[in-house]
C-alpha cells in the first residue's frame, strides 16, 4: 500500500513520485501501453463485429485473475453479474 497522503505540501511531491514508481503502477502502465497495439492489430485482422465482443472477456479475466493471483474473495454475486448483467439504472 502507498499509505496516506502527507499533511504538509512538501511531502506531496515525494509521495506522488514514490507512488508513480511503484512496481504496481509501472506494471499497470506497461499493460495499458501493451494492450493498445494488440487491439489495433486485432482490429486490422478481424471484423469489428467479431473483435469488439472479445473485449468483454477482460471483465471476466479481471475477476478470475484477482481471485487466482491476489486471493480475492470469489462469491456468487460477482460471478452472477458477469453472466447476467443488470440493466442500466437498476
């Protein structure tokens, strides 16, 4: 965890720099930058009607990778929501 934001203004900059160079933030930025060319390549090779629905697999993979790698609780509610999403506004 990064901890809480320091009270004084001098500590804010150091806190943000330390946070931005943490392995978690760097790996997330790397994954985001890596996913863009992969998506572009997929869209050049596949029809959009086939490629775009595949992006919804990211929601499923995030839930199960969080359970597998980070030991998050996997209850029936999130799994049900993956397969039976609510209508907007409910």
